[in-house]
């Protein structure tokens, strides 16, 4: 078995707490969309664990699609890597994010989606870090609010590692 190096630090959110909050979010979303189909749109790669767990808890008919974006350069310009496979026009869309930090990526995605004329777009993020916000965006459904510590696990990575951890752990970036 391969040991991840460097190892993550202390667990700051347990698997149990994350799953408990997902059940609460799913109940709220299910009430809000009762009787209406919902199109879940996940931002790859980080949102995948959250999408899977959330969708299993929803008491709704759901469909899925995915997109991927990246931020380039010192200014952090957002660029689309993978576009949607299905149209969203006339659909209720729930954008599923792993974390909202600065909000610039989310702003880009929301603006791009609005051009495709969905009925409505709401945002659900597992983690929110409003202290880092640079763009005027916010999620409609927030799992848990984080402080400024660097963390890994449950979709959040360091150099594409640790996303698969079922909990959230503090992480010290090596020099």
C-alpha cells in the first residue's frame, strides 16, 4: 500500500460530520425542488465526491452533467477545459462545487451558464471560505464554512492528491 507523502495533518472535519451535513443539505434541496426534476452540474474534479454523496441523498429525479475549468497565470484568468454535454435551456440547474474561495471561478461559470438560458441556476458548495472572496458571489446552499487553513480531503487536493480522503485534514505545503 502506498503511503501519501507528505502525510496530511490533523483531521479538522470528520467523515461523520461531513456526511451528516450532506444529509441536511439534501433534505433542504429536496424540499425546495419537491416535484420538479433537477439537473446537477458538477465542477470537476473536486466536486465529484460531494456530487456522488449528495445525489444519493436527494429525494428527487436528477440528471447529471460535468464541466471543468482552470485558472491560468498570475491574474487567475478562468478557462474552460470541458464543456457541458447536455443543454441546460429551460432546466432547473444546481451547480455543485467542492469549495468557493475567491469566487472568480464561480462567477465565470455562472455568467457562462446564464447565456444558455436555464430556468434557474443555484449553487451548492460543500465548503465555503468567504474570508477569501474577491468576486460578489455566494452559494445558495453551503455545507460548512472553513477558515484560512490549507486543507485536503473530500475533493480538495494538493497536487492532485488527497481528494479521495473521506474527511478534511489540515495540510502543510512542503517547501
